[in-house]
């Protein structure tokens, strides 16, 4: 990069000439790659005659008449890879509640970047370009109007990177074309550099190049009469904001998924045209008649009078059977070259009972998707890191609010970058440890690892193959468990009424409390609020700060009688009835399940099963 950044004399014009020279060298270096990309694009658009003009005649069939397998496979691969991964920020000390809150807030900030950039929609096109061309460039742009970083995936065609020795992007060129009228409307000062209107007039295409490095972001016309800068701005971040996501290969060149199978697709299209031509000639072939036929009638009900009817026929056109076999061979070559299994089209040739045969048929397809996920996970982590830097360095003191939906749950967070990012740009991008498994197998695998204490609940939640907010789910589970414990306590309280009656206690207050709980739930109040209100002391009978006297031998329900020690007869010190195991309050004798529990079992074949088992344990 010393040839374009360490210039200490010559001024801006010298710098611009160096940038233009570097662009021409990069464009020449990637010339073969650009040719391959244009050929793949032409075939995907159906313009096969542009790539192999000698194989297709001029006319209505110059685009081929077979399904465009290259386009179909590319779209299918892209749609499988395109779903967003999970973005999770972590802290070095996640045990601390403060550190966890800091990490969770940064996670929501990242999800805000993702939604603001409309990343999910962009990924469908980005993953398509990744498979088609072998790479896709991306960039973090500065949206000054919204005071936010914006992640964008750029067009692969016309993109040229300048890489350092570690494979990181030091600078990048993005070339595109604009008509003369569009360019002059956007940049009036460009008209003088374009000169007089030549061929094409206002619709003439002009090449425009965008150059970006850690110092400058520039837009210029390299082919104008004079190299003209249309727009230029200093890079305020001091970092190159471009990330290159490239498909792995044997060399540093970018190779698309279909570079080697274009000729096979074109050959299939050519064979289809020849088959159509053969069928047409067979139908339109001349009719051979014996010499005694004087008149020739045409049509479905035509009658020919002749003594030699066996000699009336069309001239046969023999199509060798090898031609049809060759089409099958070409189809197989196309699938093998693009690593696309027949199972994706429903042509399953394995066992659908065990699934092992299907899994084997899909293995090549799955490995491509997993490789793409690894490449995009690394690229997205770099993009988020750059977005953090842009947000903190440029808009650090601004208070902002982000709203969106993360992991299926809506959220709203206010943050100030310099406080809530604080130089921590790390993010974990994962497509899920169990992304390759179906939900049932993923759940079984996760529960087995969780049961052996290999992973935590939080880790398992974050790795499940469906969207959920791990932190919010943990809070909801805690609330549900506390509510269940509260219900069990109420059930034990109700079961203790007969014992309290045997002890001669007044049941008016316990019955009033239980009735208040039922009425409160009928009014749709939360169980915790209902219980708190029902058990609140009556201010009329007990003044604040004054405890009501307790008569000898009497006590509050569930309390130990004063001076008596131990629990009331028939009850344990925990408040449960004797013989009722912990967790069985409110259930039938011995923890017998209810009817719903009896019939809710589902067997391995998907049918409902009824059964019950009772296990009693006694502590020794």
C-alpha cells in the first residue's frame, strides 16, 4: 500500500494518478476472473448464444429450451444458506450480573444493526453471488442521516480487492456503469470532463469507480478525458471498512460453483434443440406414394386410393438411441460438477425409514452449506466489529434508541455507544451447533449433553435450531417455576384444613384466603399478586407494627404452636401433610397422575399410549 498512501509530494493529482494506475493493474490481473463471471451471468440469464454463438441459431430458440439447471441450483443453494445466524456478544466475566447485562445490551445493539441494514433480505442476493462467482464483497457504510452504521453487500462483478499479506482487505475498487444523463444529473461538474456527446448520446454508458481505503472514500471516472473525481471524503474511522467473503479454493483466485459446468448446461440446451429439430423434420417429412396414386389428400380424414397401401409412408428420420442416453449422461455430469444431489428434487433412492440413505445422498449438499456458513460467520463477525467501531468513534456521545425483533422476541433498548460499547467489539456469530440436525435429534442430543453436565442450559438454548431469546427464556422459566412452587404451597395449605379442624382451629380465615385467591384469578390477576393480597394482614384487626396475641394451643395455619416445639399433629415442619412427598402437594395419593397425564403419552410410532407408574422413595 506504500504506492498509494505514503505519498509526500505531488499533491492530490499525483495521488489520483496512482489510484487510477492501481485500478488498471488490478483490473488486468483479474481479467480471467471477470470473463468467467460474465459467462456464468450470461448462462444464468439464458443468453447462452452470447457464450457459445456457434451452437445456437438465430431465431426464437437462441436461448435454449431446457430448464436452466445452473440458475435453479444457485437459487436453491442461496436460499438454504441465506437465513441469518445468531449474533451473541459475550464478556470475559459472564458470571457477573453486570457483565451479563453489558453483553446482552451489546447483543441487542448488534441485532439493531442487522435490522437497520435489512441484512436478511441482502443475504439472499449475497449468498447467490457467493456460490455463483466464488466471492461476495461487503462494506460498512456511514449513514450520517440516521447516525448509524449500515452493513451492505456489494456486487461481485467489477469488484477488485487489494489484500495484505494476511489476507485482509487494505483497499478495494468497485466499478459500475451509469448513463451519461444519469451521471450529469447527479454530478453536474462531470459534464466538462466527458466532452462532447459521442455514440449513444445521453444513453452512453460511462464507467464509474469507487475507491475505498483507511484514508479516503472516493468516486472517480477513470476513462474520462481527464481523470475526474466526482466525490471524495476522508475516512473518519481510520480503518478499511471492506470485508471480502470468499469461497475456499486451491489458489487465491475466486472460482464459482458453476465455472466448470457451463459447457454441460449449454450442451444440454443444444441437444434439446437438435431433438426438437429431429421431431419437426419427422412430422414434416415428404410422403412416399406408389405410381398408381393420382391425387394426394391431406388431413386426418384423408383417403388415398392405391393398390399398394403398404408403400404409402413418410420418409423416416432415424434418431439414434444414443442421443437420448447422452442427454442423461449430461444431466448427471451437471449434477456431479455442481455437487447437487438428486435428493433435492425428490429423487430419493435411499431408505426413508431410517433416513441413513437420504442423509448419505445429501452429504455433498450439506457440506457446501456448512462451508458457506463458516465463511459468512467469519465475515459477519468482522462486519459487526467494524460497525461497532463506526458507531463508537463517530456517534459515541449520542443517545440512541433501537427497536426490533431478536430471536422471535420484540425489544427496545436505549444506548450511548461510548458507554455501552466501550471498546468491546467482539461478537460470536453462530449458525448453531445443531443446525445440521432436525429439531427432534437436536433436542435429544442437547438433553444428553446437558444431563452429563457437558454444557449449560444457557448454551443449549443459544444452540437450538430455532429462534429464541436465551436471556428472556431463562427469566420466564424462573417465573414459571416460582409460580408452580407458589401453587404447590397453596395446595398444601388447602390440604392442611382437615388437620387444622381436628386441632380446633378456626377455619374462617384460611377459607377466606383461599376464596380470595380463586376470585383474584377469575379477575385475571397474576397468581403472585393474588396471593400477596390474600395473605396481607387486615389493617382493621391488626394495627401496623402490632402483632395480634396468639392463644395457647392455637396458632396460625402452618405455624409451630408457641412453646410446643415441632409441627402440629398430622403435619411436618415444612407445612406439608405427613406422607405427602415434596412436589406432590395437590396431586392424588402417592403422587398419582391425573387423567390428562395418563393419556398424554405419545409412543415412537406417533400413537397415544395410556400407562402409569408410581415410585415411592423414602429417605434413609
